[in-house]
C-alpha cells in the first residue's frame, strides 16, 4: 500500500523520526518492540532473516528498486497490506542526517529472544561480547562474524543492543544472519553464571586479553578445540579480571613492539579468521 506523506512531521512516521531507541525496544511490552533497518540491502537481509516488517519509508525514486523486496514481503506474508510511505525529495535526508545511497528505511517487529541453548545448538565457534557499549563496534563485529564463519554471538546483559539502528547499519544486516541472544538478564548473570553455563554446554572459553601467561592466537591447541567461546571486552578497560580468571584460556594476538592492542572490532576479525579456518 503506497502512502504519500508530505513531511517527516506526519505522526505515522513516529517510529522513524521521533521514538527513541529505548521507546522502540519497549522493555515493558516486548511484543510491541520495534527496530529500524536502513538501506535496501539491510532491509533485504532483515526480511531474509525472518524479521516481520511493519512498514517501509522511502523517496519515490527508490520505489522501483525496492519493488523486488516488497514482492518478497508479499510472498512471505500473504494478506499483509504493508504500508510503504513515500516522502518528497530531501525529507529522508533531513530525517537520517545523511543521503541514503539505497534510500529506504524499514520498521520491523523486534523478535522474541532465543535461549542461549537454542542459539548455541550445533555451534562450534561462539563470540561473547562483554559490556561493549559502542554500537559501531558491535555492528562491525557482527559483520566479521558473518564473514569469517562464527556460528553464534552472545552479548552480556550490559552490552549494547545489536538491533540499535547504528549497529544494524554498520553490520550491513549481518545481525540477521548470525544467531545471537543475551547470556543473562542482569549483571548477576555474568561472568560467573554465564561462564558456567557455557561450560555446561561443552564450551572451552578463551578470554581475549593481554597477559604474560597468555597463549598466542596461532597456538595449535586452540585450533584443535571442538567447541570454543571467544570472549571480547569493551574498549579501554578490556575484559574484567573476574572474566579472565574464569575462562579456560587467555589468548593474545601477537603484535610488533610499540603497539599493545587493537580496536575490538579489528581484534575480533583477526581472531575469527584464525580460529574459523
């Protein structure tokens, strides 16, 4: 259903223009939670990943390019009269703050979180993100995880939301390709309870951290582990001492003198490539 709207002030565009990320997530009523996907490629991956669309928003010049995605939504959801809001030129840029090269936005229903056990079923290589609060880094990690073959991602209770708009955009929709969920609901659930849960599922855990007694990333014993969970920490502080102490291994990326660490997104890409070969 094509609906022309004159400006972003139209109340039907509240989800795109005025609701905060907290309001979109809607913790009080999870069944009403939403997230926003930006660009046709990300929308396409969201649909392919089974996310339920609520509406689309675009300039008229992008309607032809979006038609195959609209047709796919109609095929997957017969009977759904999906609103496709059309804005005049310049209004979409006013909303996003930049020119969308594949100019469309999509509002989707937030999925019901899966259990850790379901997400990890059959997974050999799992990434755990501890307290990472930079949405760009989370999005980049998901993109590397999808590219290098990580089977699942777990985020700790205080890690930022992978369905935050910027995280979704930076991941190029890879948050819909890699199974993920939260490992615990509160700070009490990590690290001790979370690491114990991973151990019960058969995983050895590797803390990615600098330490005198750490293993180099290329150590043969790491590659030989059947089920391995790789734990990454936030920028600056890194992993907590409790997490490092609770893991089976501490692992470092060997680097030349003068550089002591990598950005967590870069470190994750290097680690995934080495251990998912």
